[in-house]
């Protein structure tokens, strides 16, 4: 091999002449003189100029790694160029430019910030798992402590499995997309077959109805013919009789005129008397026929159900479009995100604590999402409030247990701790105690109208009386006990673990039930519609005429707990054994269940379950039953909630 800059033939004779032509057959360079003789003695050889040879070499090499696809230093490149003149050597910068020109836009922007495209990546934030430019650090990561140079963060990335895991995840996504596409195609074919079958079934229904119509037509026409024949026969019989009378009277008339002209007086007198009797008989027959004559009409009385109502056949049927979640169609493999291991000395104690809190929140969210996905509601019973007393509308409700031998007006002996319902009406000055079917057991008369009711403990219930304080009810005797007066006015009341909270003007207050003194006050910026208290001490509030649920933590922090586009006019709130919250949407006609962490929720009951304008809720922690004041205070409906006990607690 020779240097491509010098003529190979001249070098043989120890002469150095610049080469200008390349022979692809001999793979040698030569000057103009040698090329002249070479072309004469080897006419089949293809000689090209130096520029043409360069173009041919470039056209046959790959853009990224031409020929050898190797990197080399300057010294090796010098000898490589001498011994392999056909190879195309480019600088490092040129190779990068060629790579970027043929790669995807994502690769072209590597090294630059996604948010600030003109800024280069220089740092890595461990707290947020993000690469940063200088502008990102100054704008949104000033308080982050776990920030390191990008070259330190990327140390050892090629030896890790990050790239391999990412490729596996990409392959898995591609596999899943193929399965989903196949599923869509198969499902499309399936519903097409279902459509064809339904079309055939509709045609059969149509044909059966056409046959039925033909049958009905034949029946009504047969009946028409019979009625027509009956009427026509009656008329023909009457016509025969009238014709007979008419003929006989004409004959009598002619004979009478003949006798009058040709007989004597005595003969005429005798004829008149004789014909008079016959005429009397015919007159009686005609009179009977005339008086007993009836008009005969044929009318068609169309069936009202066919012309004036849709109840007999509103439609052929209903097409049901059902989208049911199909389990385990495809699954994505679970890979952790590719992250570079960073030395623990770089992560501060504060950052570790913050990461642990974030991880714990995600675990709670996952736990409650799986729990809410398995909520099952079973209808138990329902009744109209008018079944208790006429024109009764219930405002508040709660579950209570009556003792075994409680004295009732009807002298009934109840079993031990009979489960009953305690209901209040905002119009009547009384409380109603009834069974689950609405059968009234007893009525407690009050001095003032109740605005709220709650259970204090196993033996007592509390009734809010507005300006008049709180009335304590003894559940063992169903008699009025002490009435506690307090400063201000309250509308709603809630209690848990014998702690009593009431609402007041733009705030809530904790009341000592013994003397009515205010033990604690928490101001609010909104008025309250309803509230309830969990066993853990947290209070949940709904804003008056609003759609949001707020939570007051044990540290007295007021936080926005829940909002949902399908929750409108939240009015009823209650808490179950797992500290999960139930909310009634009066205008959205549904019941929401929210996990105690607030991360996940689900609409467990809606209009299809009979929910319409719900206004109140109460949860029975012994039987896991949810009582709902339904249909705008005019009915009660009870559902059993299938919720398993889980070890989760609300987050502050």
C-alpha cells in the first residue's frame, strides 16, 4: 500500500509525484503521466479523479462510523489514512454533527434543558430526580440540598442496568400496545357480529308483528262481515213484511173502489165494515213495525292502546351499550425508574426525611385506592317518612340501641339492645323512634324545635335546639334529661369519645356538656352546612351551599379535604370504622366515599341505586350500615357497606 497523495508507479522508481487519479481495479493512486500509460495498456480499468474517488468513498461509508467504525488518536489516524486511503476519517465534532443530523429530535437536544432549551445541563437534583441547568437551579430548586454536578451523578451509568431496564420497559410497552390493538380489532369484530345478530332479531320481531297484524285484520274483518249479515237479514225481513202489507192494502183499496161503483148502499156498508176490521189489523202491524224499528249502524271503534298510548308497544326493545371493565387484559411489567445511585453522603438528613414522607403518602394512596376499588353496597331496607306520621319530613338521623325491657306505650317487650332509628323533624317539636321498616315505636316530646341530633354514648343522645341550648336524652328511659345552655346559637352538633362540638357563626366550638362552657374555639371563613367527628379527633365540615369538604386536624389546622366535579351541594357527612368519610351530594344525587388520607375516592351510590336528593347520613359502626335521608327529607334508605378493617390512620 502507498500513500494516496503520491503516485504509486513513481514511488517504485524512487520518484515522488503528486497523484491525481485513482484506479479502482488496482486500488492505487497515480499521477497524470502514469495514468496516461495505464489507461493505454489497461483499458478495462476504471480511472477516476481524486475528487470523484472521495465522493465514491463517502457514498459507500456509513454516516456514523465509516468503514472500521472505530475511534483513534491523531497518530493512529495518520497511519490509518496512509494504509487505508479508501476509508473516510472525520473529526470528533464532525462525527457528532453527523449523528445528530440522522437521529431523532430527542437525541438532538441531549445535553440541553427541556424547560430552557438554550441552557446546558450541568447539575442533578436528587430530591426531585431531575437534571438541571443553571436557570432551573436559581428558579425552582433553590431550597434543594441534594444537588450535584451532572458528571458525578452519571458516574457508573454504563455499568448499571438502567439502560437495559429502560429497553425492557419500552419492549414491554410495545408488546402491550400490540395486545391492546389486537384486543380492539377482536372486540370490533365481536360487536359487529353482535350487531348483525340483533339486526336479524329485530327483523324477526318485525315479521312476527306483521303476522300478528294480519291475524288481527282477518279477525276484525270476519267480525265485520258477521255484523253486516246480521243487520242486512233484519232489514230484509222487515222489508218482506212491509211489502206484504203494502200489497194487501193496495188490493183492498182496489176492491173497495170497485164495490163503491157497482153495489148498493147495503152492500157497500157491509163491505166497509168488513174491510175496516182488516185495515185495523194491518194498521196494528205497521204501527208495531214502525215503533219497533231500530237504526242499524256499523262503526269501527279503534283500540285506544294502539292510537292513544305507548304502553302496549313503546318500542321493539332497548339496545344496551355496556362498558364493563375487563380484568387482566394486559399488564405492564413493573420496573423501577432508572436512577443513578448516589453516595449517601450527598443526601442530607432533611432530604431523607422528606423522601420518606413522600414515599409514605404514595403507599397510603395505593392502599386506599385498592380498598376503595372493592367497595360493595347491599340494599337492606327503605320506607317513606309519611309511614311514621303523616306529612313528616326527617332532617337528622342516627342509629341507637334500646334496652331489652324498655317501657313503650304499646307495652312491647324488646329484645336486648334492639337496634332502632332516632329521627328528628325540623317542623315538629319531637323525636321519632322507629324500627328499620318505619314502624313507630315511641315519640319524645321536646320543648323546642330540634336542629341537629347525635349520639353521645351508649346511654345518652344530644339534640341541638338552636338558641335554647342542647337537650340530653336518656336512652334507657327515653325521657328528657338536662338541658345545657351555652353562649351563642348552634345549628349542627357532633360528638365522638364524649367530646362535643357545635357550629357557631363562622366557627366551631367545643362544649363542656356538664356546664355548657366553651372549652375551645376554631374560627372559620365560611358557614357550615353539616359536620361530623371521627374517633381520631378530626372534624369534617361541609360548606353551606357549597361543594367542598374541609378537615380540621387534631392540631386545629383547617385543610381542604375533598372536591369533586360529581359532588354538588354536600349536605351529609359521616365516618366509618376505618376513618373513611362518606359525603352526600344533594344536587348530584350520589354518595361519595373518601379514604381517610384523602388521596382516593369513589361514588358508591347514585341515582341507579335509588339515591335522589340525599340530605343526611349516619353510619352504624356495629353493623357497617349506612342510613341515608333520601328524596329531599321524605324517605329513609339503608345500605350495608362491605368494608374490611384495615390498619390505616388519617394523616394530619
